[in-house]
């Protein structure tokens, strides 16, 4: 009886679906700020290496612009960095790119930054 119960439990564990692990994939990026960006970069949260963010169509950095980002990474948390026309840098830290289909970068008239997700 114990062997039959153990076999039934083992069979249940084997056929149970394994949840898919979250990861960052392609998304649409919207520049909902009132400024143009001359460059956009991305880095994994907590690291130092910035990489260019490849967006089509280029340039998506125009205020109100939008574009598709081809992205695939097993991590979820990233920082997004924009270079402004005057050379200043702004950063949206800890952006969760897992399961995000649309990422909207926002900035108000006081310079506060935030991200909206869809």
C-alpha cells in the first residue's frame, strides 16, 4: 500500500506542469516625456555595464515617440538611461521588464521620473 501511494505521488509530481520562469522579452517603449533623448541604454539592475538599447524605428528618443525593443534576458530588473540633448543623464532605476508588453517612460515638469507598464 505504501509503495502504491508513493508511486501515485511520484506520478503526480512528474505530470504536474512546471511554472514558466519569468524573463524579460520584447516590448514596446514609449517616450512620454517632454524631452528628446540622444541615446538610450540599459543595464541589469545592480551592475555597472551600460549597453545600447536597440529600438526600431530609430529614433524613438523623440518626445512622444514609440518603438519596438528586441530584448531577451533571463533577468527582470533593469535600469534605463537616457542622454538628454544637453548631455545630462537621467535614469529610471529598477524597471521590471518581465511580462511587460509596453513600457512608458515618464517625467514631470519637476524632473521626477517613473515608469508605467502594460
